[in-house]
C-alpha cells in the first residue's frame, strides 16, 4: 500500500514527522518546482542527510512504497520533471 506526504517545508522539524520507511521523495524550490528526486529505504534519514545540500530547496514531498516500486516511480518522475540536480539521469 502506498502512502503520500503532501508538500511540507524542507526543515528538520517537518522531516522528523514522517515515517522512516522505503519510498520516493522530491525536493522543491520556492515556486514548487522539483529540483531533486530520490529514493531510499529510509526516507526520513535520507531527507535529513540532504538538509543544506541543494541551493534553493524550500519544500519536500514523499511517497512511501516497497523498494522495487520506488525505483520505478523515481525513474518516472525524473524523466517527466527533469530536476536540475538529477541531470545525469535524464
């Protein structure tokens, strides 16, 4: 079963409220454009690792799902949205 976290501010206090389970996450700029997409077996930990990494990062959203599904979803989002920090993948 998949679950989604709607857009939230990209800050420690908001990230710490989400489950630390497998899924896909998007990091967004101030205009809500996707600037990075990633997948992880521990989404909360991975988002915390990214704090301060991407210039202009203001928001995030996450979808939780089994790891195999996450890989497919991540690739689909990257191909569709072409995030600037995932350039090597599209």
